[in-house]
């Protein structure tokens, strides 16, 4: 029964994803909202539509390939076969788990590599977004693989070791340890991980830094660390974000953002981000993630010694790595539901952050910035309401601009 349940879940997830994609494609032909008229001229709009459809096409291929890969491996007993193979190599539960997930990850990477290359060097290149060189791409790939091996392999080893030492309390101890580690990584993210891929330099003194610092003082927000990141090494897409907390808190501006927006517009964007801090959205997200992971670890703890889960994968006896794999597939419906709830909560938080910017006199500047960035990135202006409800972390551009410009 579990075998067929897993098959059904995989197919339902595929159907769900393709349905949302189809709805979005159909809605992309709708009339542009009045508040966004003029954002694209006829030539730009045709280009945006082509870019949108190219992305949907490659997204469809990616979804189909990844789903068929998982479905075939599971249906034909691939997980059980791989478990038998790594069991012949070693009796160590930790080494078996590392080999099992390492081989699966390697095959998955090989399968997805052509799609990623096409997306980066064909689609993004075609529309003028890609600035990634082959050297940068290869170095990024090697660094990512290295992080996966060192960080991912280390965390997996630790979790398997905890399970071997305290199986009854595994879920609680593993949850506590992982929460501590992820919190530390978030705190030092900008110092430890970002420099592996990007160069961060302090924003020099001048009009922009003065304007940002003046606004921060105006809203009583302690902001000392303002950095510029060389995002243009890989793409022309613009962005800005806050990272860390406490003394490691910093605002990071993409160099492309500084090139594309005026000083007032950048201040409007950062006012929105400060609004997240003022409304404690960062803390709320962290607490929600901690509670969600607690439930996940508890459910996982119930499944790790299940013979039925192991047999569904074609194994005779349970093992940490096989049962974790089947658990992750069975967890999909709950993950999808939590994703919808998270999207609803996120859109609420984004509205609050936008309102904060508006309250402090930079709403029109933020609206102007959003429109510029959307036009520059060829964003879809008419997403389907169902897609927005289920998966959008932000309200639509039309909704945000209308709210920001309202008197």
C-alpha cells in the first residue's frame, strides 16, 4: 500500500505543478492592469512574453525530468538496489548514508546539468541577463559541490550519529542541534559563506550612503554595515537584502541595483526591508522555521525504524538513509500545504513592510523602484490568482504599486 501511496503522491505533485504552470501561462495573455500601463512598450512586451514562455518551457522540462527520475528510481527498486550496493562497501551506518546520498546527488546533478546550462547560457544569454563566464560557472559549481560535501556531509553524519546514539530521543536532540547550527550559520552567513562566491565591499561615502544612514536614523534603526556585492559578475538582475542579526546585521546592495535605480528609489527599497525588521518578521520566520522543523523531526523519528517504509523501497530491513528518502516523499503533501500557508503569511508581511515605507514618506519611491526592476527583469505582470494564492511570497506588482501610491 505504501508503494502505491508514494507513486500517487509523486504523480499528484507533478499534476499540481503543471496545473499551476498552465494557469499562469493562460493568465499571461490577460490585459495589463491600468496602474502598470506603459511599463512595457509593444516591443518590450513581446520580449517579456517570449522570455516568460521560454522560462515556462524549461521549467516544464525540468519538472518532468526530475519527477520521472524519482518515479523510475522508486518504481523499479532503485533505492533498494543502491542500499544493497553501499551495504556491501561498509557496515558503518554513517558511511552507508554518505555513499547513498552522495551517489543519488551525483546522478541527480548529472541529470539536471544540461537544463541548468541551457537556462544560464541560452535563455538568460538570449535576453541579455547572463554575465556569467564559463570560468565563473565552473568555479561556482566546484565550490557548491565542495560545500555540499563538507557542510552537507558533515551535518548528515552528525544526524546519523545522533540517531545511532539516542534513537528514542533522536527527533528532539537532532532538532536542537540542527537549530543551533543553522542559527549560527545565519548569524555568520555574510562573513563565512557569501565571500566564497561574491566580493562584498563597504558602500563608499557619498550621496547614497548619506541618504540611507539619514533614513535609518529617522526611523530609529541601527544600521552601520552597508555593503555592495558584485552581482553583475553573474547576472544583470538587481536585488538588495538584509542578512544576519545583532552585530552581524548588514544591508547588501547589488551593484546592478545601484546602476538601475536612483538614490530615492534605493532608499524606498531599503525602507521596505527595514519594515520587516520593525515588524519582527525576521524573528517570526525564524521561530516558524524552528517549530516546523521540530514537527518534521518528530514525524521523521516515527518513521526511521519502520519496516513498511523500507519494504516500499524494495529493502528487507529499515535503514536511516532509505527510510529518510521515503519519508521525504511521503512528507510532500504536508510540505505543499505548509508552502501555501507560508505564502499567505509572507504576503501579509510584505504588505506590512510596504506600508512601513509608505508611512515614512518613501512609498512612491519604492513603487517606482519596483516598476523599474520588474520592467528590467521582464517580469510577468498578470499572474493567475490561484498561482499567487498558492505560491507567491509577495503580492502582485499591481497590488503593491496601487497600495504604495494610494493617498
